[in-house]
C-alpha cells in the first residue's frame, strides 16, 4: 500500500455557510465550527432539542382496531382504495422538529494577521477541528468523556468579544430569550435561557470562559477578554421544564478545570476524550492506494474528482467519523446531530422506514458498537409506545414501530392519503435487525433484544388471521414504503417487505424462545412465497393482480436481499435472479441519495460490482457533499441530510466483505475502479475480525482472527469451500479476486 490514507479533511477558507462548517459531536452535543479568525461561529446542538407544538393529544396512535376487520374484508374483495379512509380524520402532522440551540460568537476586533496564510481542518481520529491564521489558533472538540463542547483560542495579545447568540435562521419570533453574564475567578460565566413560544419547556446554554494572561469585563450580553494569551470555553446545553440552575451548571464546568491531581487544561480534556473516541475510530480503516497528491487536496477540491480513490478513502473515513460523532444518547437523525436552521427538512426526525437503518448499516461490520448501542437505546426506550400502536391500530398484542419519530415519542401519528405510514407493520423487524446482527458479531444475546423479538412475533401471531384461497396467510392491510401499486392505492396486500419481515421476525424470535418456537415457525411456514411478475422481476406485492411501479426512490421490496439473507445467489438463486431483475428495472425517481446507496447495497448482495459502481458514481458525481463532507438529500447540495455520508461506508464494506453466522463472502462486488486496496478490522457475524488485501493481478489475502470455534462456508469469486475456524488461531486465506 501507499502512504497512510488521510484521516481528516481541510479547507483553505473559513466556512461561509453553516452547511460547510466542520463537525464534531459526542452523540449528545454537536458543534458546527466555521473557523473564522475574525468572527467565528460555533453552532451548538443537542439530540434532545425538538420544538414542542402543544398538540400532545394527536401524539397518540388512532383507535382504529374496531374497523380493521371491515377494511380487511374490503381489500380482500378487491376494493383496492379501501385503506384511503382508514384514519381517524386527523390532519397530517409531522413529528416535533429538531433545531439548533444557539451560536457561540467569538468576535476579534482589528486583527493584525488578516493576510497571513489560513487553514481549517478536522481530524477524524480525534474529533478535533482546528483553524489557524498567523499566530491565531482555534481548536474545538466535543468530549465523549465529559459531555462538554471544548474550545481553545490562542494568540498573542488576544482580544475577543464573546456571547451566546440565539439568532439562527428560522428561530421563532416568540422565542423568549434571557441572557446572563457574571465574572468568575477564571474569567466569566455566560448563560442563555430560551423558552419556547406557548410552552413551559425551555433550554439553557452555559459557557464557562477561562482566560489566561489577560483581563475580562462584562459587555452585555457577553464579555470582553483583552490582552489574553488563551481563552478556554466549556459549553453545555440542557432542555428542561421550568428553570435550570445555570450557576450550578457553571460550578460543574469549573470542576472540569480543577479536578485533582492538577487543573485540567485543553490538552488534559482532549486526552480523556481520546480514550473513547480514537479507540472507536481506529478499529477499521480502508486504504485504496490513492495518489498521495490527491490525498493532500482540500475536501472541496477532492469532491471535484469523483473517480478518485482518494475521495472514496476520505468519504469512508468521514462517514465513520460522522456516524460515531452523531451516536450516543440517540442514533443519527436525518441531519445526524447537526443543523444550523430551525426549519429542518422533514423535521430533522428519525425516518425509520429507510433512512435510519441505511445510515447505521455499517455499524456491525465496521466495528462501531457505540452506534448500535445508540440505536438500541432508541428502540428499547420507545417499546411501550410500539405496544400502544399495536393495540390501538390493529387490536393486537406485541409491537408496531412508527415510520417517523422525534426521538422521544414512538407513537404512530403521521397520517396522509399518499403516505399511510400507520399501515406499515414491518418496522419492528427492520429496526431490530441491526441489534440481531450486533449479537451475532459478539456472540452474546442481549436479553432486551430477545424480549423485543418476542413482541414482534406476538404481533404477527394476532395480526395474521386472514388466508387466501390456497390457505396462505395474507398480510392485510400491507404497505411498501413509500410506493404504491400502479393500479391500486398505497394500502394494499402482501407487500414483499411485509412478507420478508414477518417471516424473519417469527423465525428469529423462535430461535431465541424455544417454548414458542414450534408455534411461531408454523406461522412463518404459512406465509405465501414471493411472486415473480411478468417482467421476470421480484414483485413488490405478492398479491395477484397488483402491478409494480418501478420509478421510485425506495427499494422496500428487496428487504429480503438486504439487510436480510432470505434471498441470495447461493441458497435461492431463482429468487436472486428475480431480485436482480427488479433492481435493473428500478428507477431513481427524484435522485434521493439514500435511494442510490440502497441500490448499491442490494447490488453488492447480488454480486453486481458494475451496478454498485454505477450507483456510487451517481452520488459521487452528483454534487451531494458539502465541504464539511456531510451530505445532501438531493443533487447539487440541496437539503442537508446525513443519509449518503453515513451509508457510504456500508456500501464499501459490503462490496468487499459480507457475512452471516455461517458464511463468509469475499470480494462479492469489487468494482474495476478499485484494483488495489486494504480493509482492516471489519467484524463478521460468525465472530471474527478480518483484514483483507487485494491487488491488481487478481490476488487477495484475508486474515481471520476468530473468537469462536466453528465451521463456516467460504465464498470467493472462484467458488465455495468449507472453512474450519478455531478460536484464538489466526487463519490466512489466499484467493483470486477475479
């Protein structure tokens, strides 16, 4: 391999837009850092910041269960628009929107280095953003150890005016703002209280300003530090009801500076953070032997070279960095953990019918259990609400997950004729699948996941009561996010995703619950098979007569291919061919980034490297990435969105390595554009870590480090063979890549 890939990115100018600001986060707090030496802005976010709307009544799932039998009768009788009036009449209401807290302003009057060389950078391995011009330096990170945003600004004879500014785009006019500033032995304590309009909810920001070598005076609403050599800022934000004791929070921040055995400096705080952040980030690396000159380019210039291996290396590294940084209290939202605007698209929510799982798709294989733990926290915290959904809408036991959540409420409350998301029943299995993968990788079954799988099985046990003429169970109503049959309405019958999810949930729960295993397996056996349509493609709806709509961004019907292993080229070659035909016929609709990368993930499972490369090319060549290397939802950087940034590492792993509890697939979909490379540290679902190296002559070497003794099937481009692994003994495998 060539010199070590660059684990960071840089720019020669400050960020002029918040979308280009470099990002740091610890899964609770987030920071968007502009890096402007004269007038810097650090936008502060927190996962809990969602704007209340005063409409808790409509946060409950609708009581529709009594009308379900009549709806099922109508759909089974061929009345394919029947589900359009299966609501309680409430208007469409999005979940409560995610928003930024405030910006920390650092204004430096009359700098004497305006023409000195400038550089801003973010180091993915440390989570630290830096900006320098002349003798001025700013360093920022968000501590995973102390849950605080840390900034250190240094320069000779430094003068800075500091304040907490809530004036960000889209902030409501009625936001009640209160400022506070007091001098302290270290420097000053700044506070900001923001009360939401018409609500007793508020959030409070606190910044401790520690000044070295200068003086501090109050300049309302902030402070002025003069003649300093350094200014250290520690910032936190809390969402709360009533008043928060900002003075007590200030004491806690001062405690970070005075912990025994010595006062904490910026470097001390960073070192504590690195024990957690660097350890996670360094587990997996990708080296594509890129040109060192291209590796040295600023991110904005590298983005203009969509065919460069250096770009793939950097986006892989950035994707893992941003995914880790956005995951903690919760997994990443549609915008990760960051936004500079109160008017976030789709409320900056967690969209669970595609986007969340696509973003976290690399967590198990790319060795980020921190991401899976954040995902699990969301699932298990909301499980009581999932039970409410099942009872209210379907009259069943068990659990039904919502398609959208703000992170706090898991009730299904999003209704619209064109998006009847309350009819989607596959969500629990879809959201539990990453937790099952995690358990398989680590060889330990989380009892919370085992219990939640039982809830999913109980739902299907009560819900699957209708049969067709052949005696198969019918999923009715059934919804394939977010598509509709060409000749029917959105609420239909036997969507392929629903069939796959029901089968997988029942069989997976049966494996973990021996007492119920026979009953749940028998139920799974009564589900109908997938249908192949007249085009030779796996049909999105297995119900006869329902016609496919091909031009759509979602690929819900290929759930059995990815992330499940139900349909694959080895065990079900006929279905795999039908799935591949369905993929060939699928359009891109509105060019959503998540659609392209979902397409690539499915193509990788079906061993189509050319199709993987084409889908990646649509994203890399479509101007989807900001200078921050955070992505957009649409081409030309339209709508800030984390889907592409976070999902891209999963695509690169899947084209190189795939695993199940009993199988390893090496180089299933290697594009010609990546003739040489090395992937180190990936985890497999049979309990081994793996390093993989491949070369242009078609040779490849894999080193497996198993922690379990077992026999698996090895699949390579040249065929299949059994492979015996012994815990603690490295196994070296040489294969031909082509």
